[in-house]
């Protein structure tokens, strides 16, 4: 609040410029519109499963946390923005591996086909949300690089708590 008071008191704006210059710089990719477009496109592509997840989270206390996890992850990344490396650097190949993993999970016959034993709508939802998280992580490696992803390791890993547990896993955890 001290810096806000200084801005208000300054007549010529010199104090405001001094305070703004002291703020930590944070990484914004050169083409941030491309990053935003990718996130919006991925979210739109997975809109149906994400909406279904939100409906389930509203009714089921076991997965009610899943709608808050992405917001918490974004906030934790925002807190680390001052430590991010400019320009984005490090390996981008892990992003390609994560993208291939997401695509492999999506085209896998087990969670998608109705006729396959063990396939349920809840399993398919978990797989689709897992693929969405993998795609977001692959975008992080591609647009921000491995060094920045290492700085944001906890928030990125925390994002995977968005994935709801399949019923077989829940049953195994509850019955022992």
C-alpha cells in the first residue's frame, strides 16, 4: 500500500515511474497471442469433458477440488513470475514427448471404446482430462522452455490433481 500512496501523492508521476521500474520483470513469450490461442483452442477442444468434470465436481465431494486446481496452479505460477528466465530457454523436446503422450492416451482403445472391458464413462473422462493436462504441459515446454518449466515444477505437477480418479482406483483406495 506504501507504493500506492506514493503514486497518489506524486504530482508529476516521477514516483510512479520509479516504483514501476522496481517491479520484477516476468517472462512473456515473444508471441503471447499464440500461447493464449493455444490454451483457448485446447480448452475449446476439451470443452465437453471439462464441462462434464465441472458437473461431476458439483455433485461429488470426492472430485469437488478439481475445478479449483487449475486456478491454484495458475496462481502459483504467477507467484514465480519474477524467477522465470528471459528469453525462454532450455530444451523443448519434452514438450513433443508430452504431446505425443497426450495423443497416445486419446487414441488408446481402452478408455474410449464402449465394448472394451473396464471402459466406463468415468474412465474416459479421466483419460480426456489427463490428455488435456499433458497438452498444457507440452505447450509450457514449447513456449517457455525447460528452464522455466523447472522453476514452475510444483504448479505444473499440481495441475495433474485436476484428473479425477477412475472408479476402480477409488474403490481400491477406499476398501484397501
